[in-house]
C-alpha cells in the first residue's frame, strides 16, 4: 500500500472514531445553547457577566469546568476502549460500518486496509 492510500485510510478511520466515540457525548450538551453575536468575528467584543457582576471577556471565559471535562473525557475514553476491545464484534461492526459510511469510508475493508 502506498503512502497516499495509508493517509486516506487513516483519515477515514479518524473520522469514524470521532463520530462513533466523540459525537453524542457530553460534548453535544456543551455545543447546545445560544451562540453570542460577535461583530468583530473574534469574540473580543463579547463579555459574560457572572453572578458577582464581573464582566469576563468571552475569550477568557472557561467554557468547561473540571467536572464537565472529567465526564467528557470519561465518556470518550470508555467509547474508545469499547471500540478497540470489541471492534470485531458483529453488533459493533454494524455500528462501525454505519458511521464509517457517514464518514466516507464505505466498506470495512477500506478502513482496515
């Protein structure tokens, strides 16, 4: 297999892993909500006012607290673990194949090489 094929397969596998193991996790809840309007385009003109009345520039606001980050990482690690542990399980193979198709890898063989 040539380098271009290896890169193509690796890219499709990475997309499949991202869709299967990262999407539909706590990340979706973090993505939900109203996105602020920025006239500058870089959000330097957006501030958050907290419960103590502090105005915090959007670019300096932490968008994840420690517990949310831990929960997100736990979900992703568990899904990656399951993916690697059970990748040949027929039920998971069907799920992998569906997500691979959505990612542009149309067959199991194209992902595995």
